[in-house]
C-alpha cells in the first residue's frame, strides 16, 4: 500500500491510497461471489451465473462497493498510524481500478494544529453575589404570588392590579368595527409597559367607570387611527396568603413544616443559584478571551454540528417548532457565528486538556457521584455511581468532569479578582 496525505487547508486534507492487486483482489472476489449468489439472470440458475457475466452486468456496482469498503478500512488504519484527527467522515471523492492497482482519493476535515497563547497573565473579574434578607423576602413573595387569590376591590386600580373590562373598537369615523367587541377582557397592569395607552388610561380607575383609549397610526401605510371604549367591570387585587407554618406546609407539600426552615431553604437555593451564575458568567468571559486570543480555524463539520444543536434548542424554547413565518435558513445564518465560537472553544478546550494530559478515571466519576449525593439526601451514592458508570451516561459524565478539570486548570493559572454584587431584582418582584 502507498499513501499520500495532502493538506488542502488548516482544516482539510485529502488522502490518496494506492493498493496493489494483491491487496484489493480478495475483496473484489468476495463482492463478486456475493453478487453471484444473489443475482438472477434469465437463462441461468441462481448462483450459477458465470463470473464474466457478473462482471459485465454488475461491474461498476461491485467496484464501487469494493472501493467504499477498502477506503473505510485503510482510512482507519492510516488515521491511527499517522495520528490524523478527523473532524468529519471521510468522503470517497474518486477511485480508479487498473489491472494491477486501485487508487482511492478521500476528502475529510481535520482538527487544526495550533498552539495556545500563554495565558498566565490573563486577568478576570468574577461577580460574587451576596444574598440579603431583603432578597429572601422578595423571593418568598414571588412564591406566595403563585398561591395568591385575586379579590375584587372597590378602590382605584393600582399598578399591580388586574382589570376586567368589556371593549368595543371604533374606526376613525366613529363607526363600530365589525366583530370587534370583547367581553371580560383581563388587563394585568403589572405586565403592561407604562407607555402602553391602556395602562395610562386604566390606572387609577374604579369598577363601573368607562374610559376611551385612542390608538394612533404609527407609520404611513399602517392601519389608520382608531379607539376603544372600555367599560370597567371589576378591579381585582392579588391577596397573598400569610406566611405561617400552615402555609409553608401547604405550598411545599409538607417538605417543610416551619417558616424558619422554609426561609433557610429559600436562602440556600438563592445562594446556590447565584453561585452557579457567578461561575457560569466567569466561564463565558474566560472562553471569550481565549477565543479572541487564539483565532483557531474551526472545521465546517464541527460548526455545522453546533449550528444544528443551537437550532434544536431554539425550537424547543418555542414549543418544539419554529413559529409560522420564521424562516429556518435565516435563523441558521443568525446563529452561525455563535456556532463557530462554540466550535473554536471546543478545540481550545481539547488542546488545554491535551497539553495537561487530563483524563477522567473511574475514581473521578465515583467522587463526582458521591459529591452529588451529598447535595441531595434522597439520592444514594451507590445508585448514582452505577448510573454514571452505565453505557448511557458514561460519555456524558466523562465530558462533564473533563470540562471541570479544564476550567480548574485555567482558573489556577490566571488572576481572578472578586467583586461583590447585589443579586438582580426580578421585574415582577
């Protein structure tokens, strides 16, 4: 066997494989014999068609099958021997049979060769979030809102109230617009922007009052100005349950029996959430810095893979499919740059792992499972270990632990300055 490896670009190669008759003839004989057993030609019994006839009728198909099989076999052998790191499947670009040789040409993408820039002088700021009693109170209030009751009030509507009203729409001439009457429409003032015309008109109004809401045409060519006549039927205000031990038992389904235990859990959950956010935000800043400082080219197949992943994530967030009118090809164009960043960060991460000879052992997986079990008393470490070691989860766990090791290597080599920050306040808190 002869081989020639040609670099087309930093991420593309072509491999020419030249096999002697002794190397390809056995496979050719096997394919021919297999065809002979299965082909049915008029005038011959099945399995007794002459080889010459087989080659005449099925020669091109047999040659294509032989080339495909031998290409796959020798590409695997050559990749291992030459330390080729394919980033895509090898495509059979061409093949040609001669009397005493078979020449195969394969095209494929590879992981590029590059060096990581020295990052020991990198400096980053990590936000450290401090959870206060006020933060806990706000979070508990949000939880209680989910268990509150809307009750009618005979008072002017406040900014967080809900108004139930009948609407009738009129055109610019004052004529009632057909099929534009709506009964018992709910306006949740809390979620209306302050510049919304309904918000401005309804705020401060009471049940039984009527208001006119004028809607101006925004741009030329759009629907002309019109108005709504709104009759307020009810003003409702959210009444929250009192936070006591009985309420805690009810809303936590007996998980906690006292208000103090519930508050402690809410605080712990907030601290864990914002600790995770702090680490994730830092990782994003670090990865952006490494991507900027190491302009490594990413194989298109790798970028395609991340593009498909981001597209599927977007579809899931939209209920499983893109909404009507949203063009998938345009969305792909918009997420392509992000997919390329993901691919480049993967290459950089793999390089750091390679430089530091990072690996994931069974002991690493066991330690990870035991740590997870400590966080949740309902989980048994032994069960988690068995799950993480299983065929279904092992690759995922290996990838997760390796990412943590890479992250720790980076963090131990750079300067990280901590900056205390209050946790963000919900818009609806």
